[in-house]
């Protein structure tokens, strides 16, 4: 939860509130967003005051006696807001449509940082260990976020946002890998689902806290400050046993396994340890570690990697796109955002019941297909049917929740131990290309209101098709070598015919 909460905070940092031009000499105290005379002073846009234009003031004496020349429209640089909430729009003067790209750029730069940080932290975790990189990334993110909360300029703010996301790149993937590498095959689904549910609960908490505080600086300080508590995991979290085995660190492995056995009230015999040493992953040559040439030697794994990279991209494009777009559904963006986070929980729970019954790839394809149908159906619903629009929209987010709950599991199960972290980080990096693009998509509403949803739905169709090309990994042991990875699900996969 501490990892995910800062990841979506930028949605509220860049929130655009309702505002209008201030009319000096005509405002009452306290000023109202929609005083009785606003239509005489400000052009109307879809029944709302224009944000950055006003009519020329001819005479100002008392609020009800101001005279305006409606034939002359002027720009303004001082504003009245509907609510007391504060975002970066206020503090860095990002008002008016010509500056909105600066707001969407914050989301894009956040995902750009992840794009750059993921492969770097992936290779570092394969070299120095999952735990070391995970804790280093979380602590770096915490400090970067706290420093960002005191930003006094847009350039400094976006720079710290970028550095924060570069460091955060290793948090998600390493948390998943540590969790999955510690459990038996039949428990991987449960662990993956629980991790995704915790992320959804984190999103609900962030939305509720943002609704309560309505100021981005305090929100940053609370959430990033809380992430620094994770430093205690240095003493609580063991290193991945599988990674230690690939480094021939048998003494540390034995110590961890004995502690686990003691906690579980069982005994770890010397015979069990000898069996483990014989079946370890030491046959993986040191030269192959951290090198993609090992992947390129295998046509099967190369095709599999390309497939995973593409559906990661379209999956996160749809997921983040629907998450970002949720704050524009109605007049209460906080409520809508919380609903889009809550609907992820039943999506993750459904994954638990589907994954081991119909398999990974069919579950993944179902999630993509659900998103596609919902997004493309939404455009035909009249705007006055808000609740119907909301239900269809949430059903689409429900579909993307299924996708996000599975992609980490599927990708982790498809590749060998010595390449797992690097390739998972690399696929996640490709997913960030979709995440980088998603914040810019709402700008396309200028051309057609429903164009963003058409793009989200169309990309989900692509993801659904690609999902069916994966090997089935349900019930399999995590592969330790390239040969084991190649042999996964050969009987039920279409990979060899691609």
C-alpha cells in the first residue's frame, strides 16, 4: 500500500477546479463563484462562466451597478474559485487552456521516469538483490516526494516528480517478485490478488484523503512521509531465496529457511537442505546474468517477451486512461475516483476464482474484452443518463483491474529466475509507454468528446487478441532455466505457431 499510494497522487496534484475571472470592483466579500450578475460580466461556456475571459468593464461602483461592454472580450490574470481546494494549477499559475498541457505533462513525466527507472532497477535487483533495491527505491521515493511538496516553481516540481518516479520504478516489480518467489505455485494466485487488492484499497484511501484535505502539499507530505516507515522492512523482510540460490549464497538461504520453518512450527532437516542444494539454480552461468543475449538466443522467449511488452503497453494505457478520465465524469471527481478504485477489488477477487479454473491467458483476455466492450458502449449513452454512464464506465475499469491483477503474475511465470526481474521490469517499462501517453489523451476531447474512450477500447481489443498467444502457466513451477521457460505450456499454447 505504501508503494502504490504515491503513484497516483499526481491526479490530484494536477486537478483543475472550476474558476472564473475576478472582476475587480464588482466582487462581494467573500467572493462568489456564480454571483447573480456573472452572465453580464463573463461569457458563458456550456452554462458555466468562462475560465479566462470577461467582458470589458465600463463602470464599477457597486456590485449590482457594474456596467460591461459585451462587444469586447478581455483576458484576465486573477481568478475566483468555486471551492477552497488547491492544486499545482493555483501555485504555479497554470490557468487557462493554453497551460493545461503543463498539467498533463506532469502525468507523462511521472510515467517517463518509470519508463527509465524500471529497466535500471530491474538489472540492479538481479545484481544486488530484490530486497536491497526495493528498500532503496522506497526510501528514495519518500525523500523525493517530501522535497517536491515544498516546490516553489513548476520546473522544480516536475523535476522532482521525474526523479521520484525513476526511483519508484523498482518498487512495484520487486515487491511482486519477492512475494511470488517465496510461495508455492498453488499460492501465487492468492498472493497476486492480495497485492492488487491492497493497491485498490490504497487508491480509495488516497481519494478519501485528497477529498478531506483538498490541498496537494499536505497530501504529498502525509503519503510520502508514510512511505519512509518502510525502512523498518530492512529487519522484517528476508531476501528472495531464489535470488540467493542463483548467487550461491547457501548460508543465507539456510538461515532464512530455518527462520521460516521455526515460524511455521516445522523442522527443516539436513536432508531437505541437501536436496535443495542439488536442485538449485547454480547451473545458470554467471556470464548469462543480466544479459538480454540469453533471451535473444531463444526464439520462443523472444516472441513471448515482445507479446508481453505489447499487452503491458495497451493494458496500462487503458488502466491509467480510465483512472485519469474518472475525475471528469461528474461534478464530484473525488467520489468518482473512489468508485473506480473500489471496483478494482471485485475485479481482483474474480481473478482469484478464474485464474486456476480457466487459466491465465483466458482470464487476461476476458479482462481486456470487458474493458473494450464497456469503453465502446459508453459513447452511445446519452449524457443525461449519468448513472448508466457511470455503471458502464466502472465495468470498463473492472475489466482493466482484471488485466492489472494478472500481468505481473503471468509475466513472472513466463521467464527464468536469472532474467525474471529484468524482463518483468522491461515489460513494465513498455507498459509505461502507455502510461506516458494516457495523461495526454483527455486533450483530444477538444476534437471529439468520446475519442479517448474509443482509443482505450480499441487498445483493449489488441490486448485481448495478444493474450491468447501466451503459454498457459497455471500450476507450473517457476522456471529456473531458459529450457524450463521454453517448455512451459507447450501443449496448450499457440506460441510455436506464431
